[in-house]
């Protein structure tokens, strides 16, 4: 993970205000990959443990790899016997080769060098182990979310989401180290307070990078738009793509 381009130090305290991954999506992924308590997981770019903890709660043994000390410090406050945090980046984790049944990326794959990250996944995985890439996508066609987008684009006219909303299948297939890429998705409603919804954008690195000096105006606009909505139901879809490592 490129610490220069994607420094989450100032975002860490806001990160847990973002929507969690859908419970049904994680359950479906665990079932599809037939993961059980014997499975060791390397969760890459784990942040504060938003994916690491749910995987540990399902009986998997999770090593959460996170290069940012502020994010990692928050995650390390979690006390779970199947979860540990380590310092490392997605392209060179420093973890042992062939030790993991799953390498997961919770909203982190898009900030990594694709080839280097997939090379590292192949090194980490046991034969027939799997990778899984998860993202939460807010429904931008929802009427209220269209208004939210209008506020953002008023101040950041060329705002773009980058690769985090792209289907990663072609990049995984091009690498050659993995079999057929499969996917699943679960739509859900994230009920949150106005304050937490807005605070979640303070951990939205893609937005903050592009907003630059317009950040304050964006947040002022969101506060004004949502002033009469103390509680907000935000529609999301958790999307996951997964594929098994080809045998050596």
C-alpha cells in the first residue's frame, strides 16, 4: 500500500463511522469458499478491522495486515482470540509463504499495485487457497444519495470514484495465478445518525484527495442538506469477488 499516496493517518478516528459489510455477504462468502476453523486468513489493508473482526467472529484465524499506525492502533483495541494485527503493506506483507487459506481485501485492493498484490497473494496462499475482494457501494440512484452526490459535485465538479467501483475480474484473470473469478452481492440498509453519516466521509480518502481545498465547503454543504434528518437510512450493496489460487 502506497503510504505516500494513501496516508490514512488523519482518517483513522473517523473510519468506523462508515457502513459495515453486509452480514449476509460475509456469510455467503464463507460458505462459498467452504472456510472453517482450520483456515488462516491474511486480511490485507485491514484498517481498523472492519472485515478482520467479522471473519474472526466466524471462527477463522485472522492476521490483519495494516501499514498505518493510527489505523492499526484502533484495531489493536479489539480483543478477540482469533485476531491479531501486524505492520505490513499489501505488496510485501512479510508473512510466511503458503500459510493461508484466504487472502482478503476489505476496500483495500484498489489502492494497491495490482500485479504486486496478486503476486504476494499467490505467495501467501496454500494450493487452492483463495482471494476475496470486498467493497461497499452506496446506492447513488437513491433520491437522497443523488442529492448528496450533487453537493459533492457542486464543489468537486470532476469527482470520480476511481477503480473502487470497477469489476476487478479482468485484472485478476490477466494475472494468471487464479482460476475463474466469481462474485456475489448483498443489498442492505445502513441506518445511521446524520453526524455519523457525514463523519464517514471524513474517512473517504478518494473524496478527500480530490476535494482538496474544497473539503470544508463539501462538509458544510452536507450539513445543510441533511440538517432536518437526524437519522438516515443509507442503501448499500456489499460486493465480493473471489477466486482460487491455481495449484503450483
